[in-house]
């Protein structure tokens, strides 16, 4: 993707949120991500599972909002975030709870009409043991056709990818993991070189070759967009032949067991640390394939 100058202020402010700094002005930097995971033993160089990564994003968004509410930060995350976790009601598939989504949007509204609050939905999935179960491939492929899709994070052991789309049986992904010079991003410098924040090469790999541990994401602009996503997800479930990726319910309060599962998954992150943070030296070794990705964290 080639980014042309001049840049507008909103674009620069977005990039600043991901700046290479521990500053509160860069709430989603690697430095702040590591700080958010410190309580569960996260350190630079650790490998993260998709579920843990999604939970860290949720923590960072909450922290950014708290700083905004106390006047310590001039901007806040412009949407609610919903990490769909725990065992669902559709054969163990994660369940999007409509009531939970509405509650999150209400908490984020800050005077805005709840039905107009944007919502980012992150759905961590485990679709097999060593490889993705072929029965999930059609449903996984179909999620990329949803207008709300923002892609998928996944890859292979020791390699990370951001999948932005599919074509035939190939997944199209970007590779941002290259060591580059630090770029100071600030609204006061509108002419800064931002090329290192973008990828210019799109790679491809069969969707079936990805690790079964992954996460898919959806962005809903408003309540109508969310309702459309729920309708599409329900239709996809009906076509899944008993192996749905996700399910949709109005409320999970009907099942106390499900509520306990969700609470455990969202509030006791440290209890699942061993399954989410991988620090095996064998998995840290560089891959021989130029198309593989390495996650390299620097402080």
C-alpha cells in the first residue's frame, strides 16, 4: 500500500496510537502491550496465543478510556470492543451475545446514541489440533465475504500473519515484521515518513495450511450493521453441518454454566497463562521460509 502525502491530521493521530513509545499518547504500542500483560508474566520475545492477544487489546482499550475519562489523554478508542470468549452454546463454538454487545456499546456511548456506537468484535478460535479441521474451511472462508470482516490473525507455529482476504483456496496476508528505524509520529509533524507503517507486498498461502489457533474480527459501524452481522452469522451456522464457527444468542443468562465459563475466561487471565504464552526456545528459532513471519518485540 503506497501512502501519498500530504497527510490529514486524523490519519497521523491514528498512527500515533501505535507509535514506538511507552507514552500514553501511544496507547497501543508494543511497550504498552507488554506493560498490560506484565501481571501474567508477559515479557519481550514471548509468543502469544490469539485469545490472549485479544484480551490484551481489550485491556489496552479499557486503560485508554480510563485515561481519557480522567483527563490524562486527549482521545479515546472510538468504538466499543467485544472479545467473544468462553464455551458457547453451539457445540462449543463461541457465542455472540446480543445483550452483552449492547451493554458494551452503552458503556462506551458517553452521551452518544447507543445504536450509533461502533463495535469491534474479536473471536478467538481453536479449529483443530495440528491443522485446521477441513470441515471448518468453508465457514472460515465465508466470513471474509461479510462486509463487517476486518480479517484474521493467525499463522503457523513460530510465525505470525495478518490475513486480509481470500481468493479461491488461497489466503492473502501482509507481512509487517521487518526491523526498521524508529519513526516519531506526532500531529505536529504532518510531513513525517509513514511508509514503515504499511505493507506494499501481499503474500498468499492455502487457508488450510494455517495453524488452527486463530482469531477473526468484525467491525460494526452501528446497531444496524451489528444486526446484519448476527443474521449472517446465524445463516452461516445453519449451513455449517453441525460444526459452526460462531453462534448468536440474545442472552447467555439462560445458562448459568455458560455465564460461569465466560466469567472465568475474561477475569482470570493468569490461570490460562500456560496455554497462551509460549516461550519454548525451539519455537523462537527463525524459519527457513522467506514467507514466514517472526514476531520480534523490542523495548
